[in-house]
């Protein structure tokens, strides 16, 4: 398994007393597998993904275990955490603005990891990023890389951070609502890119979304989260179309659907219904 999370619990101290955010979360992602993590807002999806990289809130208490590519992630082993963050996993954060330095040019921020951590020469890193920016539907990447985050729309920034995360060739991609701010056409392009990279590089993806329909369409397996716990696990093929778990069914039922197209009913004063 590329990612194994076992009985992960996480509690943060609050003025009103300890607040448990995750309860015995267990999940697995295999090599080349795309696994969905779905649940309503506040169910703990982002906290789970961030915990994989040991990005946990200050003062939080955790129990359970996390391993990425066989490397145990634990606060007592900073080298292991560094190895996971640099060599094995990359995360697309839910809010792209928070992961780019507002006073640095896009190109410098987005290639920083490649240059400073992976030792790729700056020109090569920029070329790699530009190619991926084109693949996620951004035109004129060289000009975009010279701009600052406030000069790009939310959807453009989201595509920049997707390209930056993919540029390091991670074995495991933690994609937190990575396509939620994109229009449907761009979303389809990004999903096609993720599918291709999964095939070509055997990249594993933990795909976090609140959209059960999307998760079912993209993922091999889907975990459903509620109130900090995993409450269901289903193959992507069936999770939306024939959910068994009552909570998953409620999520599926809450998904807006287009009404079935029906023939327009004939006008009341027209016996044949032939349009006039
Ligand atoms: N540092 C923190 N201190 C206190 N509470 C926190 C902290 N981080 C997260 N929480 C709480 O933990 C719960 C889970 O948050 P999380 O961001 O993981 O949810 P989510 O499933 O990703 O939601 P969304 O779909 O809105 O992104 C929420 O109730 C949130 O308010
Ligand atoms: Mg979230």
C-alpha cells in the first residue's frame, strides 16, 4: 500500500475543552489507485489529508499510525516526515491562495520545491511547470509565471497549484477539493490529466471532494466520512448509483440532478400538439 492510515484520532485543545476532530480513521490507497474521500463540510476530510503530511493544528494530540510508501509518519521522526513530504507525497491544498506566497511571483513560488528541495535547475523547473500549466488549460504560462497571485483568478490559481504539485512527480497525490473551483470543461481536462498520470506513473491519488457523483465517476474506491469517522467504503462504480449505507444514500439523494428531458407537452388549444 502507498498510504496506510490506521485508527487515526486527532483532538485539539479548545478553551471549552478538548475537541475531537478525527475518530479512528482507517484508510488505504494502493499504487496507481484513485481513492475518494467524501463527506459533508466539517466532516474531517482536510484534517485527515493534512495529517498524512503531519500538518496538524498546534497542540493537537494524535493517536494511531500513518505510513506513506512504507515510511512511518510520526512527530518523533522528523527525517521520516521530511522524506514523505519531499520524496513521496504532494498535496493540492483546498485554498490555493493560502499555498502561494502573495508577495512572490507565481513562477518562483510554484517552482520553489523543485529547485530548493529536489535540486532541479531553475530553467528546467520552469520548463516542467510551464508544460504542466499548459496541460491543465492555462495559456501563456511564461507570462503567468511572472505575475503575482492577486493578479490571477481563483480558478487559474487552482490550476497553478495542481501543476506545481504534479511537477515533483509524487507517488501519492493528496488532492483536497482540487477541481471544485473550476468550470466543468477545465475540471474534465484536469481529471483526464490525473487519470493519465495515474496510468503512466502509477501515481496514487487521495481525491477529496464533497461531490459523491464526481468521486464515484473518478475513483476506484470511495470512503465516506461523517463527524470525523469513516462510515462507509464502496467501489466507485456503486457508491453513487446503489448506495447501501443510509448516510451515503442521503448524500447521493442530496446531489442535485438535472431533470430528465421529456417531450414538451402540446399547447392546450392545439389538438395535434404541432408547434405553430
Ligand atoms: N485547528 C483547528 N482548531 C479547531 N477546530 C478545527 C481545526 N481544524 C479543523 N477544525 C474543525 O475540524 C472539523 C473538520 O474540519 P476539516 O477542515 O477537516 O473538514 P472538511 O471535511 O475538510 O470540511 P470542508 O468540506 O468544509 O472543507 C471542522 O469542524 C473544523 O472546524
Ligand atoms: Mg476541507
